[in-house]
């Protein structure tokens, strides 16, 4: 290690320690920023706050939470992150990889805690075991999950081999995700039809393209954009009678057929433990990034009836929840 690199590392470490020390001044409540890509209707925020309460933190009494909402507008994230910095927050909790990336561009000293996303794919961490910077938290590896979703789709509807895949190229790491999905589709003898969506209008155009291509099923790749537009995607999938598998239970609760993915509420709850550790003096550079421990497989039989398909018993028996 050169002397120059060593000096830079020591300087970064010193700045991080100073921010922690500032939060621990007697009589001063730590301010924690929470940066949302979406709007104020956040179904998992309560899980994060419950996680804090479990650790002894009560909002307004011994901790202050400062919220910022991008309302689905990615271009607002950097400005909102800058606002949090100006609010003197000592930690920024982010709810999507794209939010963490925006926060990291604004500050390299204030600790950032991710609730979802893949920090390795977007260059926010050196490794899961030792992040090495100011970003830590929870990581979701979308490509691994996408392969599992394709397998469930094939097992449920083996004769439906033409599968449309909705993805967003603007997401960092999306190219890797679609490449691995295409490779998995080949192994499963599925004909994958990738369709990029970057705007609300793209969603309608994508479903029109599916009709033209005579696609028989649909898979939604993990992305904040898809989640923000989940209702419209589910609505069109039902309208076009396309059985689909989705990345989170939110899609199924809104009428989608099947979902397999991490229990997002659990990730938010666990993010609170990172806030606690950092407030007690740990540095994000040395806090290992954890991966999901709990996964959900949900099937909506009401959606199956609307689409006109039957989910086989051997698939239903593996579901954690069946909506009837």
C-alpha cells in the first residue's frame, strides 16, 4: 500500500468517526435520513420503524427521522440526498440501489444503509464481507432470483414457451440481469422476448409488442421502475391474459398471478440494526452487507381464474401463501 493511499484511507476513516461522534453528543438526537424513490405511500416504512423500536429507538424521542420522496422521478434523487446532507443527518437509509447511488455521489463520508439492491453491481462496495466505503446494509442479487422465477414459471405452465421479459436498461446491473435470464431461458428451452421499459408509455407499447409476438407468459425483472408501475403492469397482464411471475408480493397483492422474492418488510426491519450499530460507533466500511434470509412464494388463484389458467398442485403446495 502506498503512502498516498494510506493517507486517504485514514482521512476517510477520521471523517466517518467524526460524524458518529457528532451524533452521540449528550442531549443531541441523531438525525437519520430516509431517501425514497417512490412517494409517501410506503408499505414497508413501518417495518423499518418497528425494527428501530425493537432496538429501543422511538421517533421523536431519541431519534429523528428525516424523509425525502422522489415520487418516482429518478432525476430528483441527487437533490434530495443533498437536502438530507444539509439537514445534518448522520446516516442516510436508501430504499433502492438507484437511491444509494445518488446518495453516494453526494457524500462519501455520511454512512449509507441500503435496504435493497446490489451494491457490487453498481460499484458501491468492494465486497459483501468488507464493503470498504461508506455504504453497507442489505443486498439483493436479482439475477439469482430471476432464474428461480423462470423455473417456477416453466414448472407451472410447461407448454407456454414464449416468455416476455420486462426490464429497464437504465438500472445499473440490468445488463447482467437480462444476460443471465437469457442464459437460464435457453437451459429451460424457453424463448425469451426482452422488452425494455423506461417510461409509463413504454409499458403499453411493450404489451402491444407481446400481442404481436404472440407471447404466452411474462416475467418482470427486478427494478424500482417496475415496482413503481406495478398496478399498470398487473392490469395489462390480466387484460392480455398473460400468466406472469413478479419480483415481490406487492404485484400479487395488486392482482398479479405469482411472485417469488425476498420478504421486503424483513429487509427494512433488518436495516434498523445497521442504523443501531453505526450510531454506536461501527463504520460501514467494516459492516458486512447481508443478503435476504426469508423468501416468499405467493400464488393468486383469483388471477389464475381471470387469466384462464390452472396452477398445478405440485406448485401450489410449495407456496407460502395462496390467495383464493
